């Protein structure tokens, strides 16, 4: 029974996700596998705004707002319930693994000013499209060979260097150097690795 359910979700569900949920909103590389719960959305309806490389495993959600872009390299795994949300730009290099329930946002997701937040709240309740003009944003860059643990949150303007590891549950608000381990809230560098 478990095999049958797995087949439905990962094989037939992946085909369904590729053609109906993701295929019209993103460009998906060769031999990239999607899960039934994979999802892509972009405000511009331009598939070029979300690109996923070859040989990836995609189980998360990719969301762009306004003119945001998401670019994912080759051999990347994004596990279930992880969300990438770009208003400007999120880039993920090759050979990266992103565990479950990771949130990567290149923006504040809301205005800082309370009057602007109130206006957005009223628009959302009325079912209108949000303009999001006063939301602060900055690119997030994740270089090659990075491992991001479960329930990590990565915020705007952060670059995570090649080969870095982000420990589970960390909140990353500042750059992480290559070949280092960052942990905590806010994340701090706790160890460096040999680059060999």
C-alpha cells in the first residue's frame, strides 16, 4: 500500500505538478523531478522568472512577487514545505540541499510603516491584488554545495558562501562565509572547514 501511495504522489503527482501547477509558471530542467505538492507562482506570468536546473528534486514552493526572480542550479534538492519567496532575486547554486520547512525570503513581506500595513490588510480582506510598493527587499544568494538544515529561515540581503552548512532551526540575517557552519538565532559562525 505504501508503495502505491508513494507512486501516486511522486510519479503521477509529479507529472501532474509539472504540467498544471509548475509548467506554465516556470522553466524546469531536464530530469528534474517534481512532487504532487510542488508549486510555482509568479506575478508576472513569465516562466523565465522561475528557472530550475537539471537533475533536481523539487518538493517545495517557488513564489515570485512583482518582478522577482528565482534561479536554481543543477542537482539541487528542495524538500517538502520549504518556501522560496522572491520580490527581487533568489539564486541557488549547484549541488545544494535544502531540508524541510526552510523559508527563504528576499523581502520583509510587509511594509514597515503601520499605515501601509493597514492598507495592505484592507486590500487583502477585500480580495484585491496587493501592490507591495513599500516592502524592503534585497537579493539572497546561496552558492554551490550549501546544506541548509530543517526549519532554517534566511532573510533578505544574505549571501551564503560555497560549501557552508546552516544548522537546523537557525535564523540567518547576515552573510555566511564559505566552508563554515552557522547556527543559532541569529545565526553565528561556530566552525570553519578545510576547503579540500
